[in-house]
């Protein structure tokens, strides 16, 4: 979460830096899902405030997939993941 706090307080105008930082946060969130789903969901929700994520198609796709996985783990239903691949 320190990286996210740093990004929030110190926006850096560098496409490469932003992409690397957001990728690191998404990777952390995927890893966190196995250990603590609640914290993973909190981190996911905080990622929404990062406007830079909307500039990268790959990151948007990863974030939507992450959301589908969180819903799957919370509800034990594969509907979200199914619609992710079908839509």
C-alpha cells in the first residue's frame, strides 16, 4: 500500500513509471487474493482512484479480470469470469 500512497501523493509524469507502478500494484493484488481476500478487495477499490490506469488497455483488462476473480472468490460463482471471457 506504500506504493499506492506514494503514487497518490506524488504523481509522476512518466508513462513508463506509471505502467510499472500499476503493474506492481496489480501483481500484489493478485497475490494478496490467496492470503487475504478482504485486503485484496480494499486494494482493488483503491486502484480506482488512479486515473493513469485508464491509459493502458492491458492494465484495464487485468483490472477487470481481477474484479472477476474477487467476485468469484466472494460468491463462489463463475458468472463474472464467464462474462469476462464471453463479452
